C-alpha cells in the first residue's frame, strides 16, 4: 500500500519536527526526496 503525497508530506513534517540534530534532518530530507522522486517516476511510467 503506497501512501498518498499528502500523507507523505504530513509524515515528513512530523519526522522533521522530531529531528534533534542537523545530521538527522539531512538524512530525513534525503529519504523523502528519494521517496518523492520515486513516486513521480512511477506516476510518469504509468501514464506512458
């Protein structure tokens, strides 16, 4: 089951507010950028 983009955004905001250090924040950012890119790629793939 894949999460919708709005759910993912809400989760990202939660994770970001839970970060205690800049290093942690960076890894969360990288993780979500990867998720978002993959979702976009899947969407494009399905449309073609």
